[in-house]
C-alpha cells in the first residue's frame, strides 16, 4: 500500500515545507525586499530575504535569530531541520556611538572583535566596534 504514495513524495514534501511556516514561499524566486533579485535566502519571522537585505533590516535588531532550514531524507522519511545563524556570521557588524547604519571613520574593535549580549531570547555574540572619533 505504501508504494502507491511513492509517486507523490515530491508533492508531499512541498506541502510539508509550506505547512512548516513558509506558506507558499517554496515557489518564491527572489528576496522579499522590494527591488532585490537575489536568491540566497535567510528566514526571519515568516519572510525570506537575501543576505544583504537581512543585514540592512537588522541594523537595530541585534538579537533576532535568523533561521535556515534544510530538508533531510533519512530512513525513507523527510525531515525539515532548522538551525540558527548568528547575524555576525552573515556579515553584520554593529557600531557603538553612531546611529544604526552610520559608518564610523575611526572604529575601535571590541576585544576579540565580538561582544556578548544576554537577551530574553538567548545569548548572542555580535561583531562590535566602539567609536573613537572624539579621540582623533
């Protein structure tokens, strides 16, 4: 009886992915940001974005957890594996002493080039520079 469903495996996997939170985004061919055509996706709060757009959208949201999903076929069963990607691994760098998105002309790196924030949704390592403009 299970062999009758083997021809429908792809259809079932698409439906499982749709039900797991991306809606019909499985057919999405480009980033959710207006005017962006990139196809490298990262998931944040139900929408898919490319790496450049996800960084610009999170300049003031340092503790958001970006999700990446990977389908896995194990023992003739499909699983959807989610794992978190820290924003600093995507290239996000936070500048203290300036407005979000503003570039400092005299950055001073934090010790080890990272900083730890403890928030309600977990412990986060962020890439951080302090401003040393007043000493220059």
